[in-house]
C-alpha cells in the first residue's frame, strides 16, 4: 500500500474543506479523534483480556505440572 505523503494530505484537506466548509471541519476532526481514541481503547482492553486469559491458562498448566 502506497503512502499518501504531504501533497496528498494537502489535497485531501482542500477537498474536505470544499465539501464540508470551514465551520464543520473542526467538528468532523473532533468526532474522528474521539472515534479513533475509543477504537484504540477498545483494542487495548481486548488485548489485555486475551493476555490475562492466556496467563491464567499458563498458571493452571504450571500448577498441574507441579503435582
């Protein structure tokens, strides 16, 4: 997948500015930031849950091996 680069980002910003207008653009940016933040938080929570389950399973197996 190719990278966008600075000229591509400028073009996207100009197109977004034309489509949404200068008043809506900050609101859209804020909503996108909140969505990304929530996605990252959910991903982190899910990863921690899976890691905890794996560690619990390892501890159970170690406990059975020591008997």
